[in-house]
C-alpha cells in the first residue's frame, strides 16, 4: 500500500473537462495524479494506495461527494487524508456542509490555478507537520515512560538495598567485624554503582530528546502563527476546533511542560551523581575528599525514608555546614558508610516511636535530624549527626557502639553497623566516635577526624 506521505493526489469528478484541467495543472507542478469518475471508484482505489490529498466533487452520480467524504472519515485508514471539495462559486451551503463533514478546504469552479496550487501546497505541508507532530508526541511519551521506568527501577533497587541491609543473618554475627565490613562495603558499592550506571544512558537520551522536542515545538508554533496570520478569517470549523481544544492554552503550556521535564531529568541526574559519590571505591591509600559531598549524597539516598509515612510526618533535616571546612585525607567510601549507618539508625528510631504515638503527637514533636560540621582547630574537624528522638538511658548509651549490641526487635537489626562505624572512624582513620544521649533529649553522634595522619 502506498504510504500516506507519498505525494500523489486523487481527483474525483464525473466531469471529464474538470478532470483534465485540474490534472494538467497539478502534473505541470510536479505532482503525481490519479483519477476517479465517481465515489465508488474513488473508495475502491483506497485499497491500491492512499493519496496524500483528495479533490472531491460534490455532485456525482451514485455516491455523491458528501457520502464519499463521510465514508473516508469513518475509515481509520483514510480518516486523516485531507479532502478538498470542488464546488460552484455560489454554492455556499455545500461549502459549509463539506467543511462540517471533515473536509479541510474547498476550491471553486472554474478553477483559479494559482489559488488551487497554493491550497494544495498548504494542506500537504500541514499534513506533513501533523504527522511529524504525532511522531514526536509518540516519541516523547515513550521517553516519559522510560524515565518513569528508570525511577521505578531505582526505587525497587533502593528497596532491595534496604532489605539486603536488614537481612544480615544471625550466622554472620559471629564472623570477624573487619570481614563483615569489607564484604558489606563491596556489595553496597557494587549495587549502588550499578544503579548509577544503568540510569545514565536513559538520562542522556531524555536530555537530548527533550532538547529536540523544544526545537521542534518552536518551529511548529512559528508555523502555526504564520498560518493564523495569513489565513484570516479562519474557516468556521477550524476556529471552533481551536476554541474547543483551547489552543492558546496549549501554546502557552506546552513549553512549560517541556521545562518541567527538563527539571525532572536534571533531578534524576543529580540522584545518579550522588549514587556515584556515595559508592565510589576507596583506593589503597587515603585521598583528599570533601565531606559535605559525602553527607549530601547519603542524605539524598535516604531521602525516600525521610518522607512522610502513614504513621509519622516527614523528618526534617537541618544542615549547619562550615563552608570553610577543608578537604580531609580519608577513605571516602568508608566514611559514607558511617554517615549512612548513623542517619539510617536515627530514621529507625523515629519509625519505632511512631508506632506508639499518634500522628498528631508526631507532628507536635517536630522530628528532625541535625547535621553539623566544623573545624575544631588546625588538627581536627568534627561532624555531628543528632536527632531529637526518644534518646537513650545511660546503660544503653554506654553499650551502643559495642559489637552485636542492639535495642531493636528481632529481625530489625543486628548491632553490627554502629560497631563497624566505630572501627572505621577509630581504627581506620585514627579518629574518635562518641555518643551523647539522655532519655527524651535525643541522641548525638560526634565524629572527629584528624586533618593529618596520626
């Protein structure tokens, strides 16, 4: 079957003279032409190939032009082919009826060559633009779906990561702490790095495609403005359709929609970059690192857990960063794991409290985590991660960093990760990790790191 965008034009008229005049005119302008002498033969020709445009006479024996047009528009395969009626100069009623049945235009008899050719070029161009716009719209919908799938995959992987952290079996609790730390870091880093890598390709594709969509839209809007300027007044049915779809709103809102998609795409890119920062593999030797980047990447990964749930409102994060904090020689990946352990533990505490109080009480408590950084002197920097949760009794506080000690219910924690955090800070970095807490006064973990090897 001939594709819709292949430019041959079908002329349907029972008057041989009209066929000859219009056919000669179109062929002289380089168009391929096919002829039909009545509505039935015109409809039969649709099985041999679809024309780009149809000139259709109103008065014909058998099936007249109106019925022929109705059947064309009722068939999904031919509904979008532009139909131009051929009418007498004074045949106003038939012009209106033809346009109301789906025709895009009309030409009057006797034919004015320049006018007829101008209308042909206009409607072929409009048809091409319509097909292009539909194709771009389909592509844009596919890109949006791909972005949503990428976000869903990221959420699923985050859920898998959380389940993996919580599913450390009792059999591993007796293993050496250093071996657990090494295996956990390798698994976490590989998983998170894999997520970041997998979403980078669709991010790049979306970014380029949205840019192209903006350029295409500008051209289409420019063409629409020219069409409205030079075809005035617009045919009644065209004007009615423009009002029905609120074309002014579409012209105004479509660019905003693309801008919103650009912002969302940048958001995904930020998440990807944060995953890469969080999961970066540590070298054999320490390297200078910006600790704020590590804290930000960890907070971003935990953002879904900070959001409101059915049991509690969102947990606020208050950041008090020392903007002059120098880079620290360290193993960034290991420190990121410490930040993750402490922050996730704070969220767990809020979730546990929410099971025993009402939503209104949780709102009144203004649950928050505070992250503070500062340089103590020329030798030390300090990171404080605190919460305003239920706090701990002195007996619990004194043991909270011990190996396998936990206050969580069965299957909710193993007591390993705060002990691992202590090992990373103290043994690996020569720093200090202290806990300050009291019942109903919250908990604060203080991490102190030396600026030079000790």
